[in-house]
C-alpha cells in the first residue's frame, strides 16, 4: 500500500449506502488501505463486517464520547469474537466537551472502561478529544503503556507536544488543507513526520480542492499532497513515512 487512511467511516450505513463498495474499489485502485472506525456498538459491528474478507481494510471498535450515555458493553464481545484478526484498535473514544450529547461524567466513565479494554487486549487507541484535554491527560496517565493517535488534531502546540511526549501519534486530515488559522498551519508543518498519521475522517472534512463533495478514502492523497507542499518535501516521502507510522501503530 502506498498510503493508508488511518481513520474513516466508509463502513457506516448512516453515511454511505451502496456506494461503499465503489469508494473502496477506487481507494484500492489508488493503492490506499484504510481503517474503518466505529463510533458506537452498531457502527463498530459494521466496521468489522465491512473489513471482513476485503484486503487492506481493518477495523477499530469503540464508543465515541457523543454516544457515551448509551454504554459500551457490546464492544468487548466484538473484540473477543474477532477470529479474523481484523480489529486493530479501540476507537474512536475520548472526551468531547464542545457538545453536550453525553454528560461529562458518562464520557469519562466510557473512556476509562474502554482504555481498560485496550490494555486487556493490547490494542492501540484512536482518540477523539475536543475542549477536554484538562480531564483527558489525568485519565490517560492513569494507564501505563497505552499507545495510540490523537485523531483529527486541531488543538494547541502544548497538547500536541504532550501527546508526542507520551508516545502518541498526531492525526492530520483535510482540515490541514483548508484551515485559515496560520498558527494551526504552522503546527501541522512543524510536527515531526515520524509522529504523523494521515486520515480522511470520511465522509467529513473533505480536503481542498474538493470542498463541498462527500469525502472518501482515496482523498487521503490530497492530504498527503498538502503536507508535502507545506513542508517542501517529496510526496513519496510523506507517503512512505506516514504509511510506515500507521503500520507500526496498528500492527498491520
């Protein structure tokens, strides 16, 4: 694989219908692999089913902080029953205080419970953290040996450095191609490439120049092109290093 989309929702019928297969086919034709990431028990099951016997697709299972009020008891049976070895991570999990879809306390409990699963099954984690790092770091630090990625990172340099200092990768997606925040652009430019994963978060956050269209897995190449241009490095170097990083984290 030339590139890996480290975080997408191509599997989820809430967002994609019969076009899922066509999107997958286009990505594979571009030599792009993908990790299908769950946000609740239903979509986690769908992620596992979509990965199925499709080459170069893997699944992450977990309950998003928005859905924390619904519980996460169905996640462990998916992991335990995965005889195919397609589940490569717990996620996306974390804290999101920007919205109030679930109480802060239920989010914290869901995060703790799912980090326990990550430890138990020795799986990395795809983290979603928004406006909540002050509560996130103490919980994260109460677990030893957790590895993972701060998905769709848009926070401060301080929190990026805290994450990398704890061994976490930083997920960059289409936001990096269209943000008008120069400090954010500079942060993305300055992150060590060895700590970067590329993602789409499809169907969301479509990169330039395709803004207004539904995002899809193959568009991760546009993110890679932007990262290369911003840094003044060869596109193939960005592809090589970020693909290696993704393989390393998820053991794929």
